[in-house]
């Protein structure tokens, strides 16, 4: 099963964000928060554009030594961030999953 995006609105601050989910319903990428819904929709379009390009992935290690990654746009702005992974290999599989699922046209609007 293919992945999908979900747009959400925070009950706390009214801001919008999106996640990319793999076919198994696991969240593989989380966006920043946006003031306006069209900005979140533009972020999704940026994931679609940039996710196939390996050079757009910034492979990082958190302060607790857990690997994770950021997906960046051509201008260097972070589009989305992964979860923390238990190993570099798991992180790299997460990147491959974003590459596979990031082009999906399916968006579930939970707002």
C-alpha cells in the first residue's frame, strides 16, 4: 500500500502541520508548524519535489547518539524531520521510505 500525507490543525495554537505516513501507517516525516493551511500544502508539494533527490537529505545524529534526518528544499530550508532511529541502517531505510512515499498525491485533511 502506498503512503499518504495528513494535514492537521493544533487545538492548542491553531497552527497547521503535516506528516508523511508509509503504507503501514508509520509516520516517516513530520513538518514544522505553519500559521496558514496553504503554507502546509506548499510544504507537501515541496516534499513531492525534493524527496526523490538524495542530496536533499541531511543525515544527522541527535545529542543522545540516535540517528535522524532532515529533508531540505533546494534553498536549504528544512521541509520535514524524521523520528529518532536506533541505528544508521534504520535511518537510511527511513530515507528510502520517504523517497518511495514522498511523491504520493494522497492527502488526508484532518483539519
